[in-house]
C-alpha cells in the first residue's frame, strides 16, 4: 500500500514538474495575463504595443499568438482603428 501511494506521488510530482516547465518555456503566464488585460481594461495603445511584443516573441507558440491577435481584433472591432 505504501509503495503504491509513493509511486502515485512520484507520478504526480513528475506531471506537475512537466506542466511547470511547459508554462515557463511557452510563456503561458504572460499570455494569460495579456488575455486578462484585453478582457478587463480599455487601453488600446498599450494593448497594441503589447500585442506586437507578444507576436514578435520566439517563446510564444503560434496558436497562442493567433489567439491573442483574434482577441485583440474582437476587443477593438468597434473602435474604428484596429491598427
């Protein structure tokens, strides 16, 4: 029983370590923060500059860049100037 529980704990620790590694190398915390900023604040010029920064980053995956661009476009679709 103890050996089985120890094995399960080891598996969970390994999974959590891999998830933390992926979050770090894919800049997922930065991506998530920008998504929240797009949803919750209204600062078009800062959002535009930050979007360009994220799109130019080698650490952010292409699907994440696409999602950020789409969120930006949806957020500012009625502003008349999406840039």
